[in-house]
C-alpha cells in the first residue's frame, strides 16, 4: 500500500527548485513552444518510413505536453492486445509502429512501442516531427542503460500524469 500524497502536493513530477544565484535559461517546449523553467522531457522517436528506412528524431517537451499528449498513449500501448493506443481500434492485421524512448528528469528511462492505425500514425508522427531534431540513423534510438518499466497506470498516476487509477471493473 502506498500513502496517498496530500492534495496540496505540487503537481509537477519534476518541479525543479530554481536557484537564485544563477541565471536560469528558460527551456522551450518543442510541442507547445512555451518557455518554462522546469526541465524538459527528452523524447527519442523512431519509425520506419515507407521506403523501409528507419528514421529517428529527438524532441524536448514540457511536463504539461507530456502529460496531455503521451502519458495515456504510453499506458494504452501496454495493452497486450494490438489496438491503436490513440483511437482504440484493433490493429492486429496492420499497424504503423512508432517507437518512443523517453527520459523524464529524475526518472528511469522508459520505452514504448505504439501499434498505431494508419491515420493516427500520421497524426502522432506529425506531432513528433514538430521542431524535432533529426538523429543519425543508427538502428538504435539511444544508448545507455536499459529502459525500465514505468508503464503501469498507477505508476503514472503516482507521478501526477494520470488521474489516480481506480479499479473500474473490467
Ligand atoms: Zn509543451
Ligand atoms: Zn488510431
């Protein structure tokens, strides 16, 4: 059993304390293009283009965009049944995979594979390309330590990215 955080707890999972002694350079979110002082999440996107080549891009986005655009997708993509995590239709027969490695400040790296339907893949890829930086095609998205699982609904809820998971039957 985990203790429930008090309702007044700060919602930013990685709300950094801003030191007064150094000038703080605002970071710009690649998605909403807002400036902010909290650290960005680093996203490493990859997918295979219709020409068969794997392409990778890097993006840095703010906590709000991560919460609104990705947290739910990541959780839904954990479903063992192949469904489009964006619209929920079955994608067993045909899906457009989009791979995401995400680094949230102060947290272990995570990785997801989205079995998207065609139209949703276009939408998500367009989002992923916004202000993104193309990475060298190396086959691997990022090096370093193995990603860890922070994919359970409750884990995301604990971090404030999703409403607290309540068992809603099933
Ligand atoms: Zn943003
Ligand atoms: Zn879809």
